[in-house]
C-alpha cells in the first residue's frame, strides 16, 4: 500500500471539503467572511501552479462563458432598473453581484479539480452539510461548545439566536453566516441530493446522513422540511428504481426512531419540550386549533393580502428593494413580491427563465426552445430542484440571490455540463490541485 499516495489523497480531499465549507456557509474569522478566504485560497493555489492565465482562458470559452456573461448581464440589469426609476437603492444589485463573484470563485475551484473529483462534487457538498449537522448537534448538547461556535458568528446572528434562547427556542447553533432561511433552504436542497445518492447506491449510510441533516435542521428552520418532502417525492418518481428500496428506507427510519427513543429518553424529553413545538409548529397548531398554520406562514399570507400592486408596479416595478430605514420594501420578504416591486413581472419571468436555463441548459433561439439532453434521472432531479426553488421563492429571495442555494446549483450545473457536454475534453490539459 502506498501510504504517501493515500495520505496525499486524503489531504487533497480535506482541502476540497474545507474550501467548500468556507465557501458555502460564509461565517467570519476575525471579521473576515470565509467566502473571501476561500476565494483567496483558490486563487493563490491557481497562481502558485502558474495556471491563472490558462484558467481564465477556460472561463472565456464554453461552457462557462454563457454563464458568466449571463450572470454579469443580470447584475447589470438590476442596476439599470434602479437608475431608470431615478433611485439610488443598489442593495439588490449588491446581492446579485455577490452571486456573480461567487460564481467566478466556484468556477475557479471547479476547474482546479481533477476529472475523478469533479464527479464527486455532490458528495463533497453533502459531507460539508454532514459536518455542519454534527456541529449543530454538539452545540445543542454542549453550551460551552456553542459559545465557541458563536465566536465565529456575526453579532446580528448572535443577537437573534440569543433572543430565541430566552424563549427556550434553540436556533442559531450553526457555524454559518446565515442561520435561518438560506441555511434551512439549503439543508432541504441537500436532502434531495442525499436521496439521489441513496437511490443510486442503496447504501444505508445515505439514510444515516439524511437522518442527521433532518435532525439538525430542526434547530435551523422549518423551510428545510419542505426539501425533505421534495426528496421523498423524488424517490417515489425516480425511474427504474429497485422495488424494495422504499420499503427498506421506511423500515430503517422506523428502527432509527425506535432506537433513539430507547437510548436517549432525556434528550427526547428536551426535544419534546423546546424543539418540536417550534420545528413542527404546523402540526402542533393543527392538533390544538384544527388548522395547519405557523407564525411565519401566517405572516407570509398576510403580506400577500396586504400588498398593493398598481398596474405600473406590476409592469415595470418601483425600482426599490429596501425602505429608507433598511427594512424590506413594502415590508415583505417574499421573493416573488420583492422582484415584482423591484422590476415588474417581466423581470420576475426573466429571472425564472434564466434559472431554468441554468438547471436544464435551455437555449433560446428565435423563439425556439432547445433543452439540454439529459437522462431521465438527471432531468427529474433538475425538475425537482427547479420546483423546490420556486416554492422557496414564495417564502424568501432564492433565485439568483440566496448564496447557499446558488453555490450548490452552480456546482450541480458544472457537473451536468461535465457529464453530458464533453467539458472533460476542453479541460483535460488543465492543471489540477491533485
């Protein structure tokens, strides 16, 4: 056995996982966002290997060129909308331009990977969420560890988490810059990827990971459970799956829950008292009041009822993203309403169409739509991710705005391109970090 080669491979995998962890979760180290640290490390490695110019050349060719140009154009459009309305609110532009920068970093990192590591990118992403889940669980069980985690959180996140804790609600335990909607939404997306790996391999380790992600998501937000529902939908719709795979999954879930109740009764009691009432508020309200509702969903529907859409606003928007006091324009956080208020319904449709192009590699030419050729399983996965994202957008800004979601989708898009469009041949001579 070649221990040097094995150690080198382990070191490289650890580096890849570390970069992805810093990039996706965006917490702070000494006041510096880890996405900046991750981007800097990727660029430094590229320069040390003398492949910076070669990487730039690859980015300027297909398949990256259309994505970089399209995202850059989308950023520019958000800026133009503001100034066409004679406003100076560039908050939306800043958020979208951040996505453009993250796209560039993701592309640099992707190109640096060797061919076999490109096919494992989905697993790497799952592993960083597994690590995050373990961090959340330990922080829940150990107050001293939670204090260490808070050292790397932003002050506003700490304040919100502490306010929840005063009401005996455990939230804000993650090593992440975003502790709430964005993080929970991405947890739900990773559950879909976990099920995809389970149905492809029938390996029980993916169900263990799914359980840990589901458990830790209870301390993040309810949004992730929507992703859990979509993951089960994906499993039921998956083409040509073994007939026993669903039965095996349900049996395993029952055994895990039964074992947990027997082995950790004290932890279960704490969960029942202070975690379940928040995480499963919809169910608790149904049992108590006879209707499925929660504080967040009630407020969301109130926003739709209270919003006043004039014809001009629906058509071209108001060019505003924030109010003078820094709160959301029109006091709504729904992604659909915020985009209509900002740029009108055509801007919203353009956003959705561009996101669909990312997931399905759709090309538009003289009103003829051509869809990238994919196998049935990949097409189903893209469709589930697309619909899940549209559902998330009903709750908050997701499409081309939520960093966690967009980073994951970018890498998913790269993997599709690598698998189907011959990208392997275009970068076969590129230097890799391996």
